[in-house]
C-alpha cells in the first residue's frame, strides 16, 4: 500500500524522458564530431600496428602435417 503515488511519479518521469526532445544545436554537434575525427588523425586504429607478415612467413607451422607424421609413426 502507499506505492501508488511513487509509481505514478515514476511513470510521469519515464513518459517525460521518452517523449521530450530538447532543442538540439545540430551545427554545434557537427562541429564537435568533425573536430574529433580531424584531431584523431586516421580513423583506422590498426594503422600504427607493426608489420608481422615477415614473422608469419618465417614461423608459420602447418599443424596438419605434424599430425600426419605422428599417425604414420604409430602404424
């Protein structure tokens, strides 16, 4: 009992948040978003990664070949 007022207040606040749309300054938003992308430089976070392709070629081991050798030794 006594929860009716609190629940009504919560519903009122929820409806206000759901249906109220404040005036948005789209020009200001565009400036903020535009300046952020220019400040960060490149948009790809992996551009600063070192090139590991040489290591991949050097240390690439095909595990399937090793299993075949092992099964042949057992036979």
